[in-house]
C-alpha cells in the first residue's frame, strides 16, 4: 500500500485489539490513524478525506446517528462500518445510515485494507453486489410507501415521525414546523396509537422499517 492523502479514524473502545488494528493500518497506509470514542466529535478538514471506521461491536445505533450527523455537516467524511455480523446486519444498518463501505466480522485485515484503499482512491462504494441489489430494492419499496398512506398517518404526522427519527426533540420539531410543543405531543400521541407503539424508540424503529432512513439532522437556525 502507498501513502494516503487523508486520515483514518477508528471509532471503537480503546483496547489492545484496537491498538493492534491501528498499528497494522498505519503500516499499510502511512497516514494519520487514530481512535475516537463512539460519541466523540472530531475536527474535520473537508479538503482532506477522513475515513471513519465504526466498530459495530462497540458503536450502537445512537452513536452511529451521531457520526451520521457529523457526516451531514462535512463532505470530507467517509462513513463505514466494520465487524458487521452478516449481510442482514449490514442491510439493517444501511436502512438508517448512509455508509460508503461495510466490512464483515469474518473479513481479513488484508480485505479491509483493500476496501480502504478503494474508498480513498476512487471515492467509490465498498459493498457486495448482492448487498447493493438488496439496498436498491429496499429504497424502491420506501419510494412506493411514500406515495401511499402508512397506517393512516397524515402528511404532518409523517413529517413529525421523520424528524423524530433524525433525533430531534419535541421542542426542535415544534420550531422546525412552526407549531407549539403541545401540538407536537398531540401528534405523537396519535402517531403512537396508529402504529401501535408505546415510546419514541419503538416509533423510530417502526419508521426505519416502513419509511426508510431518516433525513440527516441539521441544526435549527
């Protein structure tokens, strides 16, 4: 492997295995490689690509959303995940994350480095043809769902559950839609009743399965 014009950030717990992984990558690419905590915010230079390797064994859905929020603000971030169990797990993560590459638990270090090299060199995707086919089919189903009512939800209720899925609070949703927080709570009560869930997490999971990936969250000015 040659020198790489960029940096690599491993998002995981700090442990002996992660240090060995970092040293191996450094030897292969001769570029800055560091470890970041799952909910850490890093400095990014959009002129230089930063490849984010999220460890699925140590980064939960909420932390992945945190990194997706950073990716929405910085064009230089290339988000990937590794230690995924299998293709089903990858598809589940891709239903709410915009990843450039996926690496499985059984992938060798050589294969992971090959994927990193391609992502840096061609700015392309790194995932199998079968996974990309399934992802396209998933996207098509979500597009079809967008043209028909889901469980009787109104357009405003669809907007609210979409914002809920992006991690927005009731107050942020109210400010975004120019309504009162009380109105948002009333809509959420109706949404929960229609889709038969009892809390926000269940509602977000329902939205991922039925409405697709939530839009990237942006701060309210």
